[in-house]
């Protein structure tokens, strides 16, 4: 059977143990050492900023009983100390569990690799929130000059997905907070990006949360807002379940807002984009 492509960056893929297999890769087997926990500092390039305390406590309990099964990846930072590259949760849980030493693989890496490897590890495990991913992609793009296509290749995602994540950085701080607190979904947040100002985003957010609008209703709210109408000024004939289902499928396929009008005489499908990069990504899928 062909080996499944993970999308991991070159180097990290060889260091991450397949948790479904009891056998470590030869590179890891020959390179594992034990290092004192107090000598390891958190990765300054760690894209993840929030750690669930309950999940950390569960991991700490597991580590107390079974130890750290998968080694951390660290890099020397001088004076016999190390910076963490991958394994932030394991390090924090090991500290909670009272471990004095942890298994590690030591690698000499650049600042760019520190960010890339920490990002890839978290993305591979779906540990990052959408906003944390967006900030990490921004660092790769802004500080290290990576294109959206290059980032997509590194983390095993589509360029459209990278562009959509990066657009979340344009949300107001209030809307970002709502997304972090899971008061709204990423779909709601992307819809609110269609509004012209941060103030409009925050005003619309109040309507979305107070009325508990779904993503489709939020998109409709944004459309009405942009043509100067309030949600109560206009009533539309509800779309049929078939049209609604098709819109959902198209939205999933193109990863953007989609509007469809259908009648016996015909209709139209509208795909929305917010930037030239969004347009390029759409054209790649269409042509």
C-alpha cells in the first residue's frame, strides 16, 4: 500500500513518531536523549497561545503512568540550555507531572525552522485555533517571504485555505474574541469580513449573537448591510432545500461565499472574493 502523504515539511516528517505504530523511525531511535526539564524553554516561535487546562491535566496523568512516549524536539540555545521546537503540550504536561527529565531529539535549526516545525506539528494535530494558524502563516509570509502557495505545500493544505485563514487577521479585536470564545464559527467570521469597516463588523456581530444567526443568515445580513438595508427592511422568499444544499456544496468546494438564484426560467450562481489572491485561487479551481 502506498504511504499516505502527510504534507509535513522536510525534516519534521522524519522526526514525528507515527502514534498508530509502536515502531519509531530509525532516525529517532538513534537520536533520543534525556534532558532535564528545567533546561528546556518554550519555543519563542510557538504559534499556539492557548492550552486547554483540562486536556493538559489529562495528559499529565497519562505521562505519570506511562511516561513521555513521543520525544520532544529541541535546539541548543547556548549555556547548556535548549529551546523547544515541537512538543509544547508534552513539555507543559511533563512539568505538571513532576518529571525531572524528558526524552528529546536535539537538532540545530534556524529561527525560520523553529516556526515552521512548531506550526507544522500543531497543524498536523489540528491543535491550533483558526486565528493562531493565521498568525503563524503571517509570520511565514511576512518575516520569511513565503508565498501562500509555498505555505500551503509545507502544511499540506490548499492555497485557498491559507488565504482564507490569513484574512481572519482583518477582523476587529471584538470579533476575534468572539471567535476565540467560540461564540461564532469561522464561517461566521469570514462572512463578517465582507463588511467595509471594523465598526460594522462589531455591530453585525451583536445581531449575529443575539439572534443566533447561522452562517447563511449572517451572509444575508452582510449583503443587506452592504446595500444599506437592515435585516428587517426586506423579506425574501425562502430558498428551496435543494438550492440551499447546492449552495452549501459549492461553498465547501470553493471555500468562499456562494449565492445561487434558481427558477424555471434559469438562474445564476455568484462566487464572491475579497482580494486578488482570492480571485486567483478561485480561478485555479475553475479553470
